[in-house]
């Protein structure tokens, strides 16, 4: 008997046994014949790409036989499948070099999540009620194609696609689809985006790109707010470099200083943690530059254009003498002078800015100041310093302005967006309530979503075309940062789809062929054909052509010539201007710092139970939200650990249990982002509170980005502990505030 016949026979006997055992047909479990030849007990390793942030870490997916509940031809049943069982970091990928962060490890739970959307759904109740009925793919696609035809016939560019910013071919396809349809480029939104730093790098260095840090060869690092070991930019790559800097060179341990208003996971690893007044980080950077110039360690012209952009730089930054800087920042003058000397004497050194310092209204100034400091020290493009990764083809940038799009919808009787497609974005949760995104979406006549899960945004859709999981699809990434060589990643599906889902890129291509007026020229037949084409211009290596290498290893990498810097627009030199904070300081005495949590980032991974039960690295809290408040402020307000507190801004209030923390600058309260979902699977819904909701709609004026660190709040004790704070360790870890 051959193997396939044996499996069929076992399937039949399995069904018969079930019937006999249960005695009722409704308990009968259908067993399908496996799609593939599966060798029991033998693991295969397949390439993949982590989809959970823009870092684009490479995966090795362990695939083995397993019994799984699947949908085949519209029918649900059990089948022996080749199933992904474990994710590891791809050792050959120069971004993550074999590592993965906890989110990457937990990503496997997306595929097997019990609340995945398994069929196309059509709204069957009031919008937002969550009432949907299953429809066939044919019905769903015919309906959406008909809507698109109606829009094209009206000749109005009122189609929009809302995504998070992505660096992959999927984004290129979305942009191409819109362009051929005659619609505006994709609308993109990300709460913790890095547009301010990209803009600063364009101004200072002619590169609108996130930087890469050569930490492996650094001797001295100053971080300005960047949680670069936890959540910011390319944390796995940066953690590998940091590990090598600290202990990879016998006898040469690099020193690390972190400056920030709230101690992050990265700050907890520092030799020296320095609390700073929010909105003054760039002043401190220029205080260091003042000492470096005036003690003649480096001449001001060493900073080149990046220095010339700062008012007074050529004259030695007279306004940034340590005593003056100490007044503004809260960091002692003697300490500023010592940091400055260390920064130049211990070279190669590098300064890293990211996160909260970029998110008040004056965030661009801070980034330009840190860029000038790096340039002054000779750290740009030098070993141990800051680089810009050569790019193996960058996808077209989207357009921001979600707040303006929402305002346009709310103010217009004839909505400027008639049909909205939403892909990998949940702005109803991640945008401030003041933007009224939910109310604006309710005015869009027709919304289709490619969501895998019902969340606060997809629940508003009229039609849901559920995407495959990333393990069931072709995936790709063109990382912007994290390696000194160019990287182009692509991987075929690691396993067959479990449910009646379809890959979003293939759905978009299918739709393009269904339109009454076909695109000219047409889009590629399949997404993998488009991917293959995108690798054609990359050089061959000894292992073969780039496309073959990518499919085998999950990524091609190599040296590519660095594009020339872009022309820098002429600008007047910048000077420090105090940040504008929403809320009067007398009424709202605290700065409010929401921050991306290690487990959930902006809340997009809160549906994964492994991440819910992951203890926060500083507080050990899990399955909950909390408010961090400084010891002195807590004593002043009679707040004790675990007490319920109410945080109130001009926009509203949230309640959460308090954690009394020594790791905060004076008059700062902080909350992790990620919990507080109303609709996001059984694991995240109705758990904790969402600090984004009370953010004021402040903006960084140059980029229009949300100034998410620009809100003031007041804090009040709201009651005794209610048991909502769950600590893994039972009590808060003692964090020693060093050298205050
Ligand atoms: S940093 Fe973490 S979440 Fe981001 S791609 Fe890498 S493994 Fe995934």
C-alpha cells in the first residue's frame, strides 16, 4: 500500500470511529486527504519574514506534520498538514543575524489564532455592530469590482487606500493600483512613525532615511530617548551590535549613556541614566557640542552642513554654555562637560535620537541638534558611527495627513472618499480621539478591509476580504536600516492556507482584471511574478541570481553603490524654540509620555496571548495597563503602588493602576500603549486603557506628524487597588536611579 492510500484509509477509519463513538452525525469530524506529501516527524526549515514591524527581520520557520482544522472547498474539517510550529531568526540575514525579539517569536500565534477571520464577510447589521455574514469569494470580489467600476465611471478620484507605512512590494503594488486607477497615492498612518527623523536626516545629510548604527565598532554611545534595544527602529539588529560593543571585544567594553525623561528598557541597560526635561534633549546635545568646540577638541566646521544648520554653530554655540543648558534641561553643568569630553575622547562614538524627543512640537530641532553633534565628532559614515544603508529599491512613500482626511470627511456633505480600502492599519485605535477618525470613517459610503482580525477599524467595514497569514503568503521586505549592506528579502509561503482566505496582493491583482476598463498597461498576473521582476536588477552572487538566493535563504544581501545625497533645500539656521504643550501648566502640571510597549508596540500585537503574558521588562506587569508616576509626585498626591489613578488631559480621562517609579524626570507620568482595545479578539478586548485616546492633536509643524509627547495632564488618586495590576514578580523591580 502506498503512503497516500494509507492516509486515505486512515481518514476513513478515523471518521467511522468518530461516528461510532459519538453516535450522532453532527459530531462527525470530516478528515480531508492531505494536500502535500508529508513525512511524519521530520522537520523542514523554510525562510520567512517577520511582519510585525518595519525592521524586516528574517525568519527560519520550522515546519512539521500536524493535525489542523482547515477549510477546503467551503467545508471545515481536519487534515494532516505541513504546519509552521516555531519561528527562529535567520542566521544568514544581516539585519537580525539569527535573533528575534519577543514579538517576532510570538508572531506564529497569528496563524493559529482562534479569532482569525476565516471567510469573506459582508456587513449584515448597523455599521460597527460586528454583525457580518459569510459570503463566497466570488460574491465579495464581484461586489467590490462593481463598486470600483462605478467610481471609475464617475471619473472622480474618490478611491483611497489606507495602510501603515511599509517598505515592501506590497506597498508598491498598492501605489501602482491607485495610480492606474487615477486615485491619489496611499494614505499612510503610524502612531510611532519616524518622519521627523527622516526629515532631519534629509536636511542634515541629504538622506530622507532612517540611520544605521555601527555599534559593533563603537566605544561610546549616547542615546537621546531612543529605545533602540526594545522597540525603536531595528531593535534586533541594534541589540546584536550593542552586545558586541559591550562584550564582543576582549578588554574593550564600550560605554553607554542614556538621556530620557522616562527610563526605557534600553535606558535600564545604560552605565549612566540621565533624566532630562521633556522637549529639551536637543539643547543638551548642543551643550555637548559647545564644550567640544570651546575646549578645542573639534572645530565647528568639522560638522559641515549639519552644523551650519544650527544658529550660532560656527561661533561656538554661545547660547548653549553648560550653565545655560543646565537651567533648561535639568542636567548639571559639570555632567554636561564630562559627557562632552567623553564623547570626543573615547571615539568612535555615536549619538542616537528616537522616540519621545522627536515627538513634541519642536522634535525636528532635537534631531537636527543630535545630527550636528554626530557630524562634529566625525561619526557620520565612519566605523563605529552612523551610516545610511544602501537601498535595494525603495517602495514609493505614501502620503500622511490622516487627520486632514478625517476633517475633510467630517466637513463635507459629499464625502471626498467614496470607497476606502484598508490594509494593515487600525487608526480608530491608534489615532487620538480628537482626530475623530471613527466618526469620519462612518461617513465613508463604502469600506472594504483586508483584515485578518476584527478590530476597532475593520469592524466598521462593509466587506472584509481576509488576508492570508504571513506564513501562508509570499512576503517581502526592503529594510531601510539595520545593516551596512543592501538587503532585499522575499520568501514563498511556508505552509498552505488553513482557511478560506486570500493573499491581499493577489486579491488586488484579481480586482484589476475584473474592472470594466482594464488597466493599461495591466498589472502583473501574480504577486510572485512582480516580486521576481523586482529582483532582476540585483547582482548575482556565487550562490546564484538574487531571486534564487532570496527564495532559498529568505534574503539577498550585498554591496550596492550608495546613491548620491539629495540636494538639500536652502533653510535658515534653526534655533531652540520651547515646545508647545497642550494644556495650561497650572491646571495640567504633568508631561504625559505614552510609549510603545515592548509587547504591543502601538497595540497591533495585543491580540497575541504570548505577548499578553510577557512580563514588562521594567515593571514585570502583564495582561494590564498601568501609569508610571515618580516617587515624589506619588507622595505628594498620596498615591501608592496599585492605587487607581485618573489621568486627565484637555481631551478626556483614562484610569489605570499606578506604578511608582524612580525612573522618571520630575513632573512626568508615562503609560504604555497597546491595551484598551474595544474590539480586538478575545485576548485584548476590554483589557486595560488606551492612553492615545487622551492625546491632544498637537503636530510637529515641518512634517505634520502627530506630536504625541505634546500633551500635559493632571493626575488624581481615584481609589484603592482594584486588582487590575498583574505583576509577574509580585512587586515592582527595584530600579536604582544612579548619579542624579
Ligand atoms: S524587530 Fe521584532 S517585530 Fe520587528 S521585524 Fe524584527 S522580530 Fe519582528
